[in-house]
C-alpha cells in the first residue's frame, strides 16, 4: 500500500472523512530537506470557502537539517487518487520523498513550474 505524508489539512479528521470516507491511522514523521511556506489562494471563491488567504506548502531547502513535521498514512491506491482530486484545486502535485524515518512516501507540493 502507498504511503502518504501530510503536513497540512489531510491530517484533519473532517477532511479525511470527506476525502476518504474514513479516518486514517498514521504516525508522526518529518519531511527532511524542506521548509514550510505559503501559497496565495488566487481564486476569491476558494479563499472565501476555505476561510484562508493562503495554502500551507513546503519548498525544498537543500539543507538536510530543514524539517517539516507531519503524519505519514498508509492508504489504498483509490484513496491516493481521492487525495489527488482533493489537492488538484490548490494546484498541488504529488511527488515521492524520503522521510526522516527512511520511509518513501508521496507528498503534495505546489506545482510552481508548469510541466509539459
């Protein structure tokens, strides 16, 4: 089963129920070589619906001592696809990373550069 690392809203019970139809069981871990950042929500309707002006995000720092805390979850392939749909409106893309625990997991980051 795939592993999914969340540093943001996918850790929230209400988001998990709405996205996956269940609560996920996870373990604390850290994303190394990244640091927290914010991405402005450009769509006024999305900002109003979420009650926020920015999405939580991470950016690669290139420094091994940089860490972002979060939770790693074991999910099904169908749940990973549901997470893709949940993150799509925020222009996030899923990338594979190695966590502090040594586990390889998927994480969502803002798609800064359009891909061909």
